[in-house]
């Protein structure tokens, strides 16, 4: 399930490829990669295919509490963040991740109304 919502987030260096509006992406983790330049998840949605969800740099992501083992293949996950400006590109920069038992605020200063 994908839900789109408006926000006032402004793009800056490192975010110029992403829309300013934030969205919520719900799905099942298909792949987890922890490491530079950005840890990523591949998330399969029920109705919109597989998305690449980028997190912060490895140090920032770890400071948020998300590390190796925080999510594994088959886990349900909700990602809130900014999708790619290219409408056909299924990629987003996550500001918050939620698993069954934990919330990870990757970019707390960028979270809008969630």
C-alpha cells in the first residue's frame, strides 16, 4: 500500500533528486544492504512493485538505531520519506522506518506530520 501526502520539506544538497512531498511506503523487505554510501532496503509493495529505500549514511543510520539485523528479508516495514522526482523511478530517501516493534528516525528533523 502506498499513501502520498504533502509536506513542506525543502530539497538541499543530497536531496535534490527527491520530491519535497513525503510519502508512506508499506511492504515486505526483500533485501537489506548495510554499508556505504547509503544502506538500502528493497521493499516489495502489494500494489506498486519493488522499491529501493535509501537510508542515511552508515554512521547516521546506526545512530538512529538501525543496524545489521534490524530488518530482515520477509519483515513488514513502513518507510516514510521523499520519493525520486522521476515519476517512474521507484526509489525513496527514508526519514523514518517502522518495523513491527521499533521506529527508527533516520532524519528526525525532516519528518513532517507523522
